[in-house]
C-alpha cells in the first residue's frame, strides 16, 4: 500500500517535469549573431616568418621577407596584407641584386597589380640612390613608382625633396615636382626636376 502511494507520487512528479520541459522547449529563443561586415572578413591564409622568391614570367625578380603575410580574397578589391612590415630585394635577369625596398606596412592589390607601401618607406639601388617617404605606390602594370606626399631623394651627387614623385622601377629615370634641393645643371638631362625648384 505504501509502495503504491510512492509510485503514484513519483509518476505525478514525472508528469510535471515532462510538462515543464515541453513548455520550455516550445519557448526556446533563437540566438543569432550580427551580420559580418566586409571590414570584419578574415584572411583565407596567414603565413608567419616568410622568406620567399617571387617570379614574373618565369624569371625570379624579387625576394620578400616579412613577419606576417595575410591573403584576403573576400574584401574588395582582394589583397595581400603585410601589417608587420616588408622587405624586398630586386634582381636582374642574372639574379644580381639591383635594389632594396622596405616599409612598415604594405598592401598588394592582386587584380590591379598595385603595391601600396606606408610608413618609413625606404628604397635603395646599387647606384647609391636612397629614396625615403611615408607613402609610395608601385604600379606593376606600368612598371613605375609614384607618390603624392613629401619625398626625399639622395644620390652621391645631389639631394632633392618634393611632394610629387614618379620613377621607373629601377629608379634611374625619375621626376620630382614642387621640389627643392641641390644638383648640377648637367643632371637635368638624365633626371627631370621641376624648373621651379629652389637651389641651395
């Protein structure tokens, strides 16, 4: 008799629990995350400690050294990102070093073949030329460098500063406008400088 009483009580408690669970499940709330913005898209590849050779048309042209290399194909335009700095070596057809490029931050827009270098940009070539600026673009389609911010160009013969710079990839033929600096009149034949410069 006592056992039958407890069995009935247990069945009653079990029914209440089942009913509570049924009500709780029917009132479940859906948890959704906010939409992902393009700025939040993550890289499809991240590589650390990179030291690699890059070829163009089957010929090795550059060495890239960087602490971190992110490839992001989701953002538009798609890009490679070098947020912890980058160092380039440029080679000629015989694999001889022709120059160096260094920057604190860099982006490569692969569809446009355009490099954007920012923060303590430094370019050197084997002829003793040193270029410094805070921003430099490198157009792989036109094979030229250009910048619209203050730039400083130092060679063994002269120093030129200006706010508009354009050059070929080898830094042998260049143009500086809104410029000032020191140079010889004969130098104007090979390198173009705006005629409104202030000579020192």
